């Protein structure tokens, strides 16, 4: 599978060069350029503090990392809960990478190196499913059945929406005479009110339907 990223050591146990290598590897993973600084006005070298900050920010914004940790915490995983609410520095980034890589090996039983976007996606799917399983386990059998039924039920307009549609159709089918006379003006106002009523009720009905659908 080629050279891949192994689960890194704890940041406190890394040597000076190991910390630099971690930052280089993560910068490559996230497509972040290392930051540089000019020394003595003559040559440039890597600004490790700025580079660490850039890597930590990229890790915090990485979907798979963020979603995996969030789902793992929701599932009740204690190690994930120790990671806190976000990645704020390079040490947090190390902890997050260790958690992802260890899930790859210990939870998924993978024998290959944790080295690809597919590996990261598998880790995310694992924890999302764990979170979903926990949520489902907390529901009664009846609730689970109702949730499954609601997910499969076709959308049916409410009585209010059906009435609003009928109102608009009735106005559309009437002859309002010559455009511009007072009667036509009154009827046009009525049409606008009916259309407005239809639109508002349609919005409410769609909103209710969206809330009705389970999100698990």
C-alpha cells in the first residue's frame, strides 16, 4: 500500500524532530504549505510555530476528523470524549490523528497503513454507525417501528394545504371579465390573497413534513 501515516506518539513523548515530521506529514495530508521566516535577513527557515498553527486549523476544519470525533463522543466513547470540543493547537491535532489511526486498526481490524481518504472515510462511517446504533438502542421497539414506517411513508399534503390549493384553483377557473375594471381589480386582489394564503400554508406544510422525517 506504500508508505502511510502510522498512529503518532503522544505529543509529549515525541522528540524534537518527530514533532517536526508530524507537522510536515499533516501539512502534506491537508494540503497546507509550511510557513517560513527569514533569519538574520539572509536565509529562510521553517517557522514551526506558525506551521503548527496552520496544521491545527486545517485539522479542525477537516470533515472526517471533525465528524468522526463528534460521532464517537455522541456514541459514548470515553477516549473520544477526552479529546474535547475542538482542535485548537498542534497537540490537539496529534490526539485527533492518534484517535483516527487507532480506530482504523483496533476497531476496523485493518492490517494496512492508515494512509488514504478511503481509510478516513471508513473511520467516519464506523463512528457515525456507532452513534446511530446507540440512538436506536435507546428507543422502544414501537418507536423504532414507527420511525422506520415514517421514513418510508410517502408525503401526503395536509387538509389545510389541500384547501389552499382548491381555493387557488377556484379563482383560476373563474372569469374575471375585462382586465382593469373595478370588479376585475377586486378579484385580482382576491387572487393575490388566495395565492398568498396558499404559499404560506405550503411553507408551513413543507416545514412540518421536514420535521416529521427522522434524521437518524
